[in-house]
């Protein structure tokens, strides 16, 4: 992060909260879930090149499951939630221009936060997940995700 962002960096339970993720002061990256789902969620990673159809593939799986998807940035159904790696970009477009790094560079992605949050969801906890807005190129305020069955 930039020196300005570094000065605003805070840490909660060993997780660095970069100010570029638009955290509010009261947000925690991991918190108790609103309900116990009673089962351990299955986590499946889908990885491939940019623009190859990962999101389309996952939307089709959501449709095949016949699941209702809630409105919002993240596709959340009653049986499946799609978490996009792009949401864990450390910087927005302007920030990446300033660093001279692309979104494909590991230094421009908050893998530590992503790993901690995926692990928390697997353990039945809720998370405030960052949002990268592809339309604007900015980081939107994080959204609350509950564990899914």
C-alpha cells in the first residue's frame, strides 16, 4: 500500500485491514454468523484466465440448482455463494496505476484476507467481504456474507 494507506492500516485478530477495502470503523473481517447452518460448507475453487467464462459457468450452476439469488454484488443463493477473487484486489484502478502493478500481480491482491475469510465461512462464521466494482473501478464498502449450506 501507499504510505498514506499504510498510515491508516489497522489490524484485527492478526488480519490486516487495508483502508483501500473501504472498511468502516465498526466492521470486523470475521464475526459470528446469524444462524448455525448445521453442516460444514463445501468450498470449491474455480480458477482460469480472465474473461474465459468463470462467472458465466457459476451463474449456470446456480441456475441448474434452481436456487434463488439475492440482489447485491455477490451472487448468494440458498445452496451456493460465489466469491470473486477480484473483490480482494488491494487497490482500485487508480491505485494500481500509481503502483505500476496489474491486478494479476500477487502484491495487488489480499490473499491473506481471502484465505482467512474462506476458512471462516467454512467454519460457519460470517465475514465482511470487500467489493471491487468492475463498473466504476473503485472499491465499494464491504458486504456481509453469512455461511451457506
